[in-house]
């Protein structure tokens, strides 16, 4: 999967910080690094499905990013948070 851009919604950016203490830069580091992608569910629009990216920030934080992969190869960010234990084990099995 190739992500060529990131789409941010103001409400999502605010939620990422207030609820999960994740900054937009950390999400970008995960998506621009070497994340492990996992299909989550079919999207509301044909060809635009929901995925989870598991990756690390430059500072070493393990982050899960939920996004819609758009037809334009952009990621519409829905949420991001610290990885759960199970996700971290899955990520480390690369």
C-alpha cells in the first residue's frame, strides 16, 4: 500500500490529542515509516476501505493508526492511539 498524502479533519486532530495524546506528526511518522497494514472493513464507498497501520514513531512509540484509504491514495485519518499488547506482538513479528 502506498500513501501519497494525509487528510486531516479538525475534530479528529483534536480527539487524537485530548483522548489519546497522539500528535499529528507522530501519525505522519508511522505512515511514512515502515508500517504493517491490516484490512479492517469495507468502506462506505466502493474502493475506499478502512485499514489499520501499526508502526513506530521516531522516538520509539508504538502507535496504531485507523484510516480510510481513498482512491487518490490518500489516508483519511479516523483515529490513532498507542498499540494494544496484541497489536504490538503482531507488529514485531514482521
